[in-house]
C-alpha cells in the first residue's frame, strides 16, 4: 500500500499533471481474497482525499478474475470525462444542450408527496402540505424530463407508499420503465407500508429499492422517530429485503448519521443484508424544513460534527458497499423536484423553489435548481443503476 501511495503521489505531482483537474479512478483489486481491504480502507490507507485535493476521484472494489466492479469503474469514468451525449439513451441532443449551457437532468429525485407515517426528528422534507399532483400531470412532467435527457428517476417523499397505498407510486414506476423506457427507476422508502402484492404487480419495473435504516437497535430507532406505533422497523426491513430477492429488485440501504447512532457499528448487519449500495449521509439542516421558525422539526440536536461523521465511517469501513456523503457532497449535488414539480435550490441552506416544469419547461426551471454538476460527478452520482446491468445472484 505505501508503494501504491507513493506512485500516486509521484504521478499527481508531475509537472504536466499537477495543475490539471484530471479525474482519478482507483481499482481496489483482488476483492475475492479473504481479508482484503475494502475500497474505503484502501482510500484511507493511501490518504487519497489529501492527494487528490480538489480533483474528482472514485475507488472501486474489483475482481480481475470475474470482472466484478469493472463496469462500475468504466461507467464512472465515462460520466466524469465524456459529454453526456455519448451515454444517454434519450432523444435529446445532450452535446448540443451542453454547448448552449443547458443542464441535463440525467438523474432526478421526485418527492411527489410530503406525507409520511414516521416522525424522524431530522427529516428535511417535512409534511408542510398534503398536495399530490393528479397522475396524468405527473406523467406529463416525467415525459418532459425524459425528453430533456433524464435517465434515472428516484421516487421519494415523505413516504412514497403512503399515497393511495402505493398504487399511485406503482403506476408511475410502471410508466417510467415501460412507456418512457428509462434505464433506471428507483424508490427510497422506510419500508413499513410495502406489501408483497405491490412487488407482484410492479417489482419487474423497479430497478432499485432503497430502505432507510439508521440503527439495528429498536430503542435508537424509537429515539430518532423512525417508527409508527408498535410496528418494528427492523422486521419491515428484513421482510422487504427478502421480497427484493424474490422479485428481482436490487436492494439498497440509506442511513442518516446523527447524534443517536454515530458510535454504532452497523457493519455485520449490513453485510448480512448484502445491499448493492449502503449510502451513508451526514445529518443535514435545511432552513424552513428541520430548523428555523417556519420548520415543522428542530433537528439541531441531531447534528453531528465532521469528526463524528468520520468516526462512524471508520467504525464501519469494512463494508465494501459503503458510499459516504458529507453535508458538502450532498447539499447541492441532487436535482430535487417537489410535489408541484418545482426544482429546489438548497445552495443557501434552504429550499428555494423554481417555477414548475409543467409551467415553464425543464430547461427554464432547471436554471434555478442550484445544481452542482461537478459535485454530482465527484460523489459518484452516476453508477451502475439499471438492474439489467448488475451481475446479481437473486
């Protein structure tokens, strides 16, 4: 490892490279060998954060014997290096759009409802309204996004399975995959309201289902507010994990690190669940949502320091699927649509809405999204996100 670190340092300080913002792709190979370091551990051992400085970099766990991890590596390199017209399957001329200074909405998060059956104390998209667009208007908005270059849609909330017991969501999932033929259709949910019948009807059209899990201690989940009445969140999590296997949906876990869980070792349980990704977020404050006089929450008691976030990552760094996102990486690197299909600009620490894409179109509305495309690429926002491209053993 010291030799690899020294070679990387020598390369990055070369006179022809040191002043250029060249992306760095690292392959943490031989992951098939027992006791091998994870990608996160390799990155820490080589001190890549320090050596890379402001350059975008990505480290992939790979196995040269089977080819595992190589597709993800190549896709990241393509996303960070090439014009989007070389990657997109949509009808939009992305190269021409980029030349005109238009942001391409490659990956969009649509929070179509703010309603939720949980009461997480740090929630940064709270139930300020019960409004949900009529489904035909929602589909029209999705048409506009696809035509503007969208390849991945993520449905979130609130809790997306609250509205019409998941049928509204299911119809949108089916529409995006089968009518719009998007490469990736994903959902983020707390998992408590999902039924096996929903998987039977719509699972084939869903690429990835992410379930939020902040702790494997039910008392901690209770303190956070990630529960509803007597429902056991961990029972729901385990049940949904099995349904993802049964109905061939890629499974992902999202965790928000906060004052209640930053010391917790979740690694063994995560390894048993074996998600395709474990996205780990640092608790984030958003004015008007979870802090300030107009907020429905006060999440200040949940906020952790950067050092505490790093401590959680260190404790759990033996999980190869771990993908960390600090507040800096998270705040401006997502394209977020609210329930009115307005882009939300979080650059000022609050959610400032654009006009709706239904009223002014995608290209006009996205100008007011505050989207940081460089950070999106740097955090690995484009990855292998279609289950058809994943080498999964169901």
